[in-house]
């Protein structure tokens, strides 16, 4: 037993939880914590970002790409509020994160003291739970509980607010064994599994759909075995990209607003829709009334509250999705749906869909992302910002591993990707990490370029520059009579100079024929140092297919006329 | 079909817990008709009785979302329960109204808890429907101010 300050207790608890990397930014209310981090610097690597938002996204990217819980530290007041977007992003995508914020001393709480905000109040709707610790004797157990909550069941962010005096006061500290993560819900019963198996056995045209609830090699292997056993075609949500190897012939492409026409046709014609580790986001289902019109829906998920929320299901199994699939694999004999798979293949041929640039020889984003895929053997971790560039990154890179695509699916946070890429690279120093950014998103948090160069974090920042807020422009074109209000950026930013100013080697790609060569060179440099690439594309390349919000998922738009 | 449901929720007895529960209702658009909360036999736990409106789907969601809150240990939609509500009200529009008001109070076994020149203060505990009709009958005599606790309820064994 040791008598430690609250700040030291925080460091000890982080080590106890297996944390070796944290992201954050110092300030008055966390002076004691940073003083302690100074002592613990050999065990806890602290990455200083340019902005707390960047740190929160880094903790998120670290968590998604490692499967561990990400940790971010910020000071009270503005430090804490700067985390809000990052916490909300993690919450929407069920990412395990522990945010530790400082606050004013207990005696100053509630008095509108300098840099005081009620951060537990502010983050209540965007955390799984949050705590304020007003007794140093409860600090260690509260932090342990925070990690337990973040990593259990449906994962998510937890915030622990620690007033400054608590970090200075002392308490006895003893290490405790880790509390294992649990599923946290009443689990399915065996007869429930049996009924699911019966449904699958009697299906003639099953559709297997997966989401972000598939984790790691075990999850991916199990899913593959399951898909083969039940002989179903597979599609994923944006969050589920890579949970099923996209180079596998069973894979139909993404489902949803920018999903493939093949997946849409399959939805229209399937008789059993099996959703595994996924929620039915409105971006996926379109109009719920016309979703999978002839199918029974079987939903397998860890969160009971997702059952019947957006789509009424026929049967559900509550539990860890990999676990449930393993149980089903044991009791289902090999199925065969040759005709059905044949029809899928035919649709795939019929509906090949891609739009070329409007001018000859200009670089297309499709070509760019496919070249990136080729040069990285489809093995890079791809972070994204939000917009058209995000969708191209999702559509044209063939992911092979769960959570290989690190993207803000639920909140759609522009400014997410660079921070997330920093976190992903810190957690995976041996992997190539690329952030695919739109020019609009890039300008939101480009300050984190300096984090790349200062700490020499060799991330590839790939800006797809169409000079517009492309995704919004696409909607304005389709639904607002081409009134391009505030979406034409045409900013004078010189990306080469900007990169150099931050100490980052920079490249420009402006034609299809030089794309591969420059990209290869940039990737080579990125083995030891960060790089910035500006890839110039046409303003009017649209993301296709597209299902307008609330419209039937089965009838995507396949072509958009550009006549201006 | 939209229905009123009585939900019994056991929560940790701590700061901010009420805010977590009501916050969930407001952000998901669930309508609270009444909410009543106090300590239980177990000092660490409070029981909330919430009357909420919604069809079957809404109620299913509401219960599941409540169960996800860390501070919530039990959620039950009550079907066969003893429901009670308490009311305190000021009634009367002058000395002439006193006698008829007392008569109605007696019929309902309500108590007169204060007598002022032109009105009485009454108190009554009972099923919510009984409280409603009590108020209805007193309406002609001038209901000045009233406070209802909202329903508290326990399921029958
Ligand atoms: C923080 C934030 N603000 C606004 C939006 C709305 N929004 C969605 S996509 C988009 C355009 C993104 O432009 P850009 O980053 O250049 O990507 P592009 O679509 O051009 O590829 C905007 C403004 C958002 N998602 N996030
Ligand atoms: Mg753009």
C-alpha cells in the first residue's frame, strides 16, 4: 500500500489498465496530473496535440485501430469543451474512450470560477456515463469503473472529471486485478439461437449484413466461416467495411446511401436479412417502409435497445456478434444457394457504376484511391474526414480487416481524420496510415500537421482537393437547383508551402498519368516521415450511387447530369 | 396506440441521477406525464415512478434505453399495481362555499388541513382517477391552487 497524490493515482490506474499512450493538452486544472506524467514519462507516452479536439480524435483513432481503450486528458473549461466533438464522435460510433478532465477545486465548483464548466452536465448525452470525483479515496475505483464501462457491452466513451484539489490530495493506493469486460446485458437463450438457426436453414435468399460490431481477426474469421456456411452474399455498413474481406467474391459492396446497386437489388429480393453487429442507421435503411420488403429480419447485436428501434425485426439474438455466430456455426449444416448467388453475380456485372471526370485525363478520385489500394496492398489503415472524399475512400479501397477504415460514420465529423490518423499511427507504428481528406475538412483541423512533424508521426495526409464542399454541393445540385450557396471554396492555400511551413514534405498530383508515380514516392518518404499530398480533382465528380435521404434504399440514383 | 404507462425505476441515490433520467426522456422525445422520486428501504437506492405516454414501440425503446443508464438498476412497466397520488389544494370563493366544499371533502374522505376566511385547504390520497373526479367536483367552488405529487406505485405480489 502506498500513500499517493490523486495525480499519481491517475497515472498508476492508467498503468494498471495497460495504458501506455495518452493524448492531451495541459492547463491550470491539470497541472498536478502533468507534473505526475513528468515522473511517469517512461511508462506513459503522452502525445501533445495542437488542439484538444485533435487529441480526442487521436484517442478515438488509437482505440479503433488497436481495440484498446483510448485515453485523452484536458484541462477544465475550454480544454474540456474542446473535447466535446471528439467524445460525441466516439459515442456515435461506439468507440471505447476514457476522457480525463481537470476542473476547478471542489470549493470553487458551482461558483462560475475561472475556467469552470459543468463538463459532466455537458457530456451527459454523449457519454455512456460520466463521473465527477470529489473524494480522493474514490478516485482509483472510479477510474477503474470508467475503463470497465467504456470497454464493456456496446463500447463507448466515459468521462471522469477531477477537481484540481483532488489531484493534490493523498490517498492509499493498492493495485487491483482488472475487472474483466462483460456483455452487460441479459444474454440470449439457447432456444433463441436455435430459432435463428431454423430461420437461416429455411431461407432461400439470405443476405448477410455486418457492421462495426465485428472486431479483430477472430471476428473476421468467424464472419467468413459463417458466410460460407450459410452461403450468403455479404454487404457491410460504412462502419463494417473490412469486417468481411472485400476482395472476396461474396462481397457485394457497401449498403446504404452510397452503397452499391447490387446490394440494393439483393435487399429488394432477399427473403432473410441477417444483420450482425450493426444498428440500422437511417443512412443505411433509407425509407424503413420499403427496406427489404420481402424479407424477415434477423438481428444479432449486443445492444438490446437497437432491436426494433429503426426496423421491426422478426427475430433477434442479443449477445456479442462473434460469439453468437460461433454458436450458430456449430448447429447449422452447410447451406447452398447457387441460384441466388448467381443472380447476385449477374447484377454485379450489369450495374458496374463509376463516373469519370468531366475533362479528359484529369485525375479521378476513384483512380486515386484504387492506386492507393494497389500501392499499399490493401493493408493500410485508412482514416477519413467527411464528405465525398470519405465515400470514395470507402468505395474504392478494398478493406480486408475490421476497423481498417477509421471514419466518423455516426456523427460525420469534418476535422476527425487527421487526429484519428495520429492516434492510429501511434497505436500501429508498423502500418501505413493514410488520412483521406477533403479540402474543406482539411482546413478544419490542419493545425495537427504540426503534431505529425513535431513528434515525427509518419502519417500520409492525402487531400483530395476539389475546391468545393463537394458533398454539400452535390446535394445543392440535386435538390436546390444548383444554387451553390457557400460551398465554392476556391481557397488560395498553397499546399506545398503549407506543408513546408510545418516541416512536412509535400506533393501535388494533378493528372491521372502521374498519379501512381507520385503516390509511390510519397509513400516511400512516409516510411520515415509524414507527408502531405494535394490531389487535384474536378469540382463536379459526384458520389454514386446515391439514395436521397428518406427514399427507398432499393432505388439508388446511378447517374447525375452535369450540364453547366 | 398511445397509452399511459406507469414505469417503476430503481436508481442509485446520487447527484445528477434525476438529470440523467429526465435528460434521456427529453432528448429522445418521450413525454413524461408525471414523475415522482424518493428514497427507498435501501438508502443507496431511490425509486422513481414515471407516468409516460407512448405506443408499444415507444415503451419498448424507453425501457431499454433506461436500462442502459449506469445508475439505473431496475426498470419495470407496471401492469398490476397499487397506484396512489396525493393532492393538496385550496378551494372556495367566499364563506358560502365552505359548507358544500366540506361535504364533498367528506364524501372523498379528504382532510381539511387549513381554514381561511374565504377558502379551505384540503388534502387527499387516492387513485389518480379519484383525484381527478375530486378536482372536477370542486371546480364550481373555485379551485385556487393545487399541487399533485404524481403517481407513486408498487406492483402487487
Ligand atoms: C464539422 C462539420 N461541419 C459541417 C459538416 C457538413 N458537411 C458534410 S460534408 C461537407 C463538405 C465536406 O467538404 P470537403 O471536406 O471538401 O469534402 P468533399 O465532399 O469536397 O470531398 C460538409 C460541410 C460536417 N459534416 N461536419
Ligand atoms: Mg472538397
